[in-house]
């Protein structure tokens, strides 16, 4: 059976030559060489879920990407966990994609890292909707979400957000250690302290006005770094807030004095 599959793959590879940058080959998971260093890791719970999925499917549902080394062995560039799961699930043969042309060490590492890094992120709104749409318990297990993710999704409330997808722009500020301490202190004073990564949602219409203000502060205060200008903006906001609070106290005292004056006149 394996030889018949290889013959079909050889014919297919000939037809795809020049159109597809990889060759399709059949290999025993135990014969594939895994990476000595792999930046991508998987929790034990996630890996076990992967093993169970492979057992249920009878094979891998996505193909590992390999490179043929000088000794003829196939080295897995992407899909190490899938190969290990196939081994543990007792799969005898798996279909793999093999890089067609020669790659130097830098190119192989670049491929490895890009497949790990360029994976995208989940939209939590859609992820929650899709997860809750699954009614079968076994199907939910197959979906492979770990307990931490499921717990996080259950705690998310989206009632205040319309179903229409939001248009947004993302701005990243990088702070030095001493700057982040100052930022944390400033936010604590305004009761918005944070101890982890956070996202603040604001109206898209304020985006241009906000950055225009940051640019003006950079020019006025001769600041080149946007993160430092953002800190300056918070400091100015704090000063303005203190002045507003003082004016409220003064107005309140003035109203009380006026009230006393009216009483005496009467």
C-alpha cells in the first residue's frame, strides 16, 4: 500500500513541478528528525489533546514541512509536535511536504521561525461564538482549547459591544523600565493602575486627535520619544485634573459664602 501511494505521489510531483515549491512524500514518523532547538512549545494538556485527535483521525490533518539533509534524512522544520503526536498515536506513515530546493542554515532557520511566529491571533469575540455554537461534547474536546482558554472565554462578557465588527487602529508604546514605573504611578493616581498587559478601547474618531496632541507635546517640550511624550501627556492631565478639583472646592466655598450672605441680609 505504501509503495502504491509513493508511485502516485511521484506522478503528482512531476505534474506539480514548477507550480508547487514542495514535494509530497510519505514517511514513517519515527524516521523523521526533529529539531534540536524549537522555540514553539505546547502544554501537556494541549499535546495530549493533539494525540487524541490524531488517533481519532487516523493520521495528521495538516502536513509537516521538512527539509532533506545531506545524509538523505528528512528534518522537520515545522510540525514537530504533530510528528511526535503521530508517533505516540501509533501512526505508521504520514504525508509530509519537503522543501524542493536547497536551503542554507539561515534560510532553514528563517522558515522554522516564520512558521511558528506568523500564526495570527484569535478574535475572542468570534472564538467565543464558535465555541458556544458546538453542542457535542466530543466535538468540543476535539476543538483542542485548553482549560485556561475555555475558562477565559466563559468569563468574557460582550454585551456592551455590538455584533458589528469594530474598525480600529492599534498604537504600541515602548517604555524603558524607569518610564514604566512612572507610568504605573501616574495611572494609580487616576485609579487605572495595571499589573499586566492591557488594551484600552476608544472611539476611532479620537485617534488622529490623540496623536496630534502627542506631536504637539513633542514639539513644545522638545521630546523625541513618543512614549516619553505620552508620559508628559499624563502628567499634564494630572495637573489639569488637580486644578479642576481645586476650582470645584473654591466654587463650592464661594457658593456657601454667598448662601451665608443671603441669610444675613434676610
